[in-house]
C-alpha cells in the first residue's frame, strides 16, 4: 500500500514538473511573440489609434497594405532587397566554401597562421571598414549600383570559419580515394567536400540572407537613385519631418519580414542541424 502511494506521488511530481515547464515555456513564448502580434494588429489600425492602449483596432483598415504600394514604389524596393540578398548569399557561400576547403583539406606552408589572421578580421567592427570600402567603391566607380551593394559583402571570415568546421569532419580517406581515381582539387571540392557540408551551407545561407536583407547603413550611404533603394531605406518615406505614418510602417514591416519567416520555416531543420554539427570539431 505504501509503495503504491509513493509511486502515485512520484507520478504526480513528474507530471507537475512537466506541466510547470510547459507553462513556463508558454509564458516565455507569449512574451516573445507579443511585439510581433502588436505590429500585425497595428498594421490594421488608423493612424490616430496606433498608440492607444487598446491592442485591437476599433475599425479594421486592410487598405493600409494597399497604401504602402501606392505611396512608394514598394514592389521595386522589395525586388531590390531580395535580388541583392540572393546574390550576396550565393557569392558568400561560394567564396567561403572555397576558402574553407583550402584551409581544411589542403596542406600548405603557413596555412594555420594565415587562418588565424583571417579570423582576426572578425574582431574589426563593420563601421571601421565603412570608409575604406566606400573609398574603394568610388575608385572602382561602383557607387549607386547593384555591384556596389553586392561585391563588398561577397566574402565572409565567419562563413569561412563555419564551413571549415564542417569540412574538418569529412574523413580524409574520401579525399585520398578521389585523388587515387584521378580527381583534381576542384573535383574533390565540388563532388566530395561540398555535398557533405550541405547543412553548413544552408546555415550560412540563412544567416547571410537575413543579414543582407535587413542591411540599412551601407545601402543608405551607397545608394542615391530611387529605383535602386532597398526596402529598409524605402520605408524611411513613412517617417519624415512632416509626420510619422506608424500604421503604414507597421504594414510595411509585416510584408518586409514575410520572406524571412518563410525562409526560416523551410530551413529550420537544416539550420538546427547545421549549428549542432558546426561545433563538433575545431
């Protein structure tokens, strides 16, 4: 009888801990998602109701989403952001993978020292390199152009480090077997190393796309023409000296983050796997 009672108490204790942890996670999730919910609700409000405490609009105004396309060339800005982000993501993944292969799979004199110097550039804030990059773009005549937005961001020390960690986990015997079959370094890289680092490539692609898509300072400095503006710069139209259209800013923000939400949902499994595997070997 006593054993049965103690087993029952232990079962209830386990259940209590499980329900308590679930409740705590639910509260944390609710706290995290509250700003996003407020943004979505505010995007349907008229301007005079945005800053009121009532979270729900008295009258829903879905035309706010239509107005953002009327007041500014929103679709053009949207295209520019996606276009630039896609190219930066592709080039950064390619150059980082090639550099990672050289640091992880090829033995050459001074390799480790060069890699340490390469990693040391991660400690340099991006603001410090802003003026040299701008001067370089002036000399190359790439101001106010897509190339000016893409080329400086096409290389990444972080991406090289991340993919190098993955390539270090690939057994060297695979390289040796491919070399014995007559494969060149390029063939080994393209057909052996690169497919085996797919989780790392997807992780880097997601991080790069999200970072480039939300970039603000560099496009603000480099771009002058209206038809080349990215979405973060174009949204400044709704916040001027003549007043802030907060409801339209919220509507534009909702549309702005939709590609990021879709991207994260599609690649979530690979993203988690890539982060886990990237720390296996240093």
